């Protein structure tokens, strides 16, 4: 989907909550490859809404690693922590239509409530689907709970109301490795009443990413298959907010010798360690199946 001047726009969007590894390098290089082949633009976004886990040293390392790898971006990087007001406005728009409600539950309370129900479903990330504890609180109960508990509220999407308002099939166009397109049907309901704004941060990943993609004019979202299930939810939010639908390409994940996907939580070897061990940008690019930077 080209922008106003017929140019495709791609983005690489790492989170500075750890060091980049080969999986990140593959995604960055795939975005670079597709952007250059189409004559498009490649943007860098720093997804740092999780202020508790994101650190300046990790962000600095992102720029250092990408520069070493030879990935070049167009324009200045967008840092999500500078744009919380954009995400808050999107949540307010949904709230004004009765599609959002406040939730005072802690994570431990949600896990406990789900455990009390037989075979309670989990979302694609493995977390219990929210059991709706706060969904039917009245206005006075909400105010009383906020004052008495001393808690800030998260803001949850009322999935049933959202699907009813969307009133259409939730789907997207998915491009495979060969460039062939297929239409994919989504199931956003598997996420349940997902949180769009957290108690400590006025946004979740899901609301921030769709707002950013729209504001940055992103036409092609290229990311790993671990985010394929999230696309259903993202498309629903785009429909509700009247945002354009990008094309999607979910690429295979880079896996370690045991077949597990590389991740920060698994302490996969970061690019900086490979570099310190003598790896060059050329060897990393070739190892991942890409040509040398021009």
C-alpha cells in the first residue's frame, strides 16, 4: 500500500529492554531488503513504553549495533516514550464510544480468578484471558474503588462491544517469502478484554503500535511469526480508530542450535558479543541469508 507519493514505508521497531541478537538482525535486514527492493523508505522506531524495563544503555546499543550491521534508516528515529499523548488520545476516542472500561485488578488477582475457573482460556501470549471482574462496575463503584484501593486503573477494551461496532470480518493481506499475497482471517476475540492502557504507563504495545504505524505512514509491517496472532487485534483497533491497514509479512524466526527461538529472556547471545568474538557485519549478513551492505 503506497503512501501519497507512491512510496512504500517499512519500519524496524526494537525495544531497548535488552541487547539485540541474531533474531533482531534478521528482522532489520529483511525490512531493509524489502524497502530497498521496492524503492521505499525504512524507519527506525524505539518501542520504549515499558519504562520500568527499558534502559538508555540498551537504546544506545541498538543504534551502535544497527550502524555496525550497516542498516541505514530514513529520517530520525521515533521514540514511543515521547508520544504517550498520542496513545492516550486514541484510548480516549474508544472510551467516548463505550468501548473501554477501567480495571483495578492486579496481575496476581487475574491469575487467581482464572485459576478458580475450570480450564480457563489463555491468550496467545500465554496469559489468562481477563475474566471480566471489573467489567460491570457502575460509575460510583469505580470512583469508590479508585479512592479506597489507592489504585490507578488500567483501561480494557470491551471485546464484545468492539467486535459489534466493527461489524465486519477482521482480516489482512499477508505476503509470503515469494511475494505472493493471501487474505488472512483474524480472531481478535482470543485476546479477550485486552488492556490498552496500563496502570503504570498510558499505553500498551497494541495501541501504541497501531497509532505509530498510522502516524508514520507505514504501509508494510514486516516482523516475526511470534507476532502473527497479535495482528488480529491490531486490525480490529485500526478499524475502530479509522486507521489505514498496512500489508503484513510475518517471517520465520531465527532459532538456536536446540530449535528454540532467540529471545532476550532466553539470554540469546547478543550481536555485541558476536562482534567482540570477531564476527564482521558481512559474516552476520551472510549467515542470515542477506547480501553485503552497499
